[in-house]
C-alpha cells in the first residue's frame, strides 16, 4: 500500500517538475510520511528490509541523497499542519534538518534561514 502511495506522490512531483512549477513542501512531507508508514508496517509484521533506501531509490527512481533529505524533513517536522501551504521544497532542500527544526520550533517561513 505505501509503495503505491509513494509512486503516486512521485508522479505528482514529476508532473510539477515537467511543468516547471514549484514543489510544495507539503507534498515532500507526505512522501516522507509514506516512508515512515512503510517502516511502521514492516515493523508491525516483524519484517526487516536491508537498506530501505536502496529499494526505494530503485522503485521510485529517485536519488538516494534527495530521498534522505525527504526523510530528514519528515523526521524533524512531525506535524504536517506546521508547514505553510505556500512553502516550497526549495526553501528546505539545503540545510534541511536545521530549517525543519526551525519550522518545528514555530519559526515563521520568512524567518527561516
């Protein structure tokens, strides 16, 4: 179930890129959340998957470093509602952890550096 959701989200991301439109940070958070959901599902069934990033980069056709940033963003922004609708991924792509922590701490989008 989670892989199908991730593929749909990646398809939406690819469409935005093809149209040269900004990538909403909310969409990236949802992808990260789907990865967290997959790990929870695997854990609840006592299944282990060696090198999850390897499998996800292959299945989703994305770069590992980018996927790691997606997971970092989701890990440090724990509540989706903290992400302003107008926030683009470009704001968080560099310095992902620091900026995500700032957002989690209540710093406004304008104040994030």
